[in-house]
C-alpha cells in the first residue's frame, strides 16, 4: 500500500513538471484530496495529459485521502469501454489544485441528470467535547429535499449541488431524505453514527427518475483536538482495500469555485 501511494505521488510530481512546476511542495502546502463517485452505473476511464491513468473507476466508491502537491492538471474522462481516449469525453477539464485545502471531489449527476464534478472544501474546524459534525450534500438527480432525523426535519429545501452543515451531540441517529415539504421518502431510513470529534459527510447520489437514489458516506476524524496537520479523513460506505494510484490524479476532475469559499479552485470545461 505504501509503495503504491508513493508511486502515485511520483506520478503527480511528473505531471506538475509538465506544467512548469518544479519539485514537490512541502507537506504543509499540500492539499488533502478525497474522491466520491456518485454517478450510477457509469464506470469510466480517466486520462491525464493524454495517458490512461485509471481503468474502470467504479460508481459508489470513496477513495483517498492523499496529500497532493498543488499544481495544474489536464483530465479527460471517457466511458470505460473507451480505452483509446478519443472522441467526446464525458468530462474534460483543466484544473488548479490549491495548497493547504481539504477537498472532496464528487462525481455526480446534476438536478437535470447530467454528469458533473463538484469540489467541496471540507469544514475541518475543531469541535467542542461531545460534539460531532454532520454534513449533508445533495448530489443526486432529484428536486429539493428535506433531511429528517428521527422523523423531524433538520435540513429543509436542500438543492443540488449544495450542502448543509450541522454541529450536533455525538449519537447514532436514524435519518431519511424526503421530497421537500412532504413526507414522501426518497432515500432511507439509514442509521448514521455521529462519533465525537468527527465530521460525517452524507452524499445523496443517483437519479430519482432512474430509481437509483442512494447514499455514500465519508468520514473525517481528528477534530476533537488540535491536529498535527490537515485532517484528511477516510472513506465510508465504499471504503477500498488499499490506496490506488489514481486518487491524486482525480484531483483534476473539473474543479470549479469551491463551496464555502475556503479555497480557490478553478476549472475550465470544454
């Protein structure tokens, strides 16, 4: 696992050199990057600077995090059947990855059902003793929704691709997602374990029209005491067995201005 992660970092350093960036930034200047694949039934191939870097990136996968040097990346994403990297990509982007940010890149559907990549800057501020953070992100092809805990709405009118952040007492809660202003359940119920000193990030993914709505969970820990560095976090429902080499590469997937304004992420889609 360590050898694979090291190889990934070397690959990123080579990519940065192509963009005129010399060397690898110090750890304090790196970004922490996690990737969530929330597009249903759509494995893809990822090309970076024209090279096939990732085969069959699977839906409902949470990968990372990895400490990533700041720099520029060119990424084209094609359906998994396209191994040549020719024709029209699903997504094509040139991106800048900023230093020092804790970022999750969510590949998901827009409200209209089109593939998109949305970066979220994660709130990794410290929590008071006994507290946990719940972050809900609407990344599904669905209308506005309410989120209920124990049958009571705690988030109302959430739309794609927005988020709501709540600091709550640590506990296990039963949550579901309903169409805004109704009791019509779209997702759930599901038990969500809000552990002390952690941020639990819940992504609503999939498509209402295609009856593929679901949840993916990411967890960031180490928020109950002064961190030695940037809290990185870990994957939740779809955690993988090792650190794949493609995690840092996917930091280039269509970055746009990050929600929350905590870092500057710039992307150009063609």
